[in-house]
């Protein structure tokens, strides 16, 4: 509940601030600013579908949209300053991504990465987040293994989002279960090598140096947060930028240009 209210306040703040920027009250020229961002989406309900399609069309017309693999290769090789790049990711593997978002993304030949909390696909309800949030609030629930395989065949990438959507900032994490078992199960069920991991919740308070080191130890090639920032060359923990499917393109333009990035917070030891 607290998280929902915070999310609402943050959304309202961004909406208000972007209106101010676009009225010209602030002298900010972001039209020519280079964008290099990994976006995060979650559920794409039928209600927001028309707006989501407008967003996708806007991306298609204004940014170079890359797969996560290509984005990382390009980031590490270095790009020209004016060469804006955008990559789309979807967390939590909701059925609505398969049913509602994928047909639109196919139309624009966009191939996102889906971060999967394995327990959600397997229908487990012994974990509080899966039971109280995913199952209780999201219409349609999770994708099936068949849905995920179909997306892979259409060029999507898949990463682990832990087994039980645990908060890695809390104590007593079973790293073997959340990091290694989740990846092994995805590989077994999907017949594909899994090399990326996205931290559930994804903010500084939901991470620790210990957890990041464990992700390395379990041989993931990269991990991802939900901290709004441009990624930098050779980052092992790559920042991502949350996008609300109801935002209009002016808001998105400001968010992707970095005007709402938070100041750096410390990851706790
Ligand atoms: Zn998640």
C-alpha cells in the first residue's frame, strides 16, 4: 500500500514537472540531448493499450531501439555522441505482456527482454509478493512457459528476476535458490542460456554489495536495477528507467532525457 501511494505521488510529480518544462517556464533544451536508456515496463492492461501503442510509435520514430544484447555490446564498444539508443524491458512476465503488448511490439519489430520471477510462472502462492501482489491485483496473472517460448521464437530475450521476487536489500536471502536455481529452471524450461538478472524492486535500498557479488559469482554476465540513470560503459549493474504506460510522449521525452533522475544514493554494505 505504501509503495502504491509513493508510486502515485512520484507519477503526479513527473506529470506536473514535465508540464512546467514544456510550457517553457524552465529554460531546458533537451531536444538535442543524447538518450541511452533501458526502459522498464510491467503490466500492460487493456485500458492503457491505446496509449501504449502511441508510446511505441513515438519510440519507433525518435530513437534507435535495440535488443538488450545489442545495447550492451554497443555500450561497451562506445557510440557516437548523437547516437541515441533505447532498449525495452518488461519485468514480472505478466500475461498482459504476451496478450496485449507483444502484438504491438511485433508490428514495430521491437524485441524486448522479459525478466521472469520463476515462482510466478509456476503458479506458486507460498511467497507473499507473488500471492498478494501479482495474483491478487493483476488481471490475467502470469505468462505460461509456452507463452515465453513463443516470445523467444519471435526474438525476445529472457532474464531471471529471482525465484520468489524477494527484496535483496533484506536479510537472510537464499542466494542459491533466488539466483542459481531460478536461472537453471529457466534454462531447463526454455532450452536457452540465461545470462541476465534484474533485481526485484530495483532501488538502492533493494540491493547490496553482497547481492551484486553473488550475481557475479553465479556467472550472470550483467544485472539490472530500477534506478533512473544513463548506463555507463562496462557497468556490471546497469540502471533502468521506469516508464508508466499511461504517460504521454512529452513526459517520456523528459524522463528519457534524464530530467527526473534521482541523485545517487548509496547501496548498503
Ligand atoms: Zn518485479
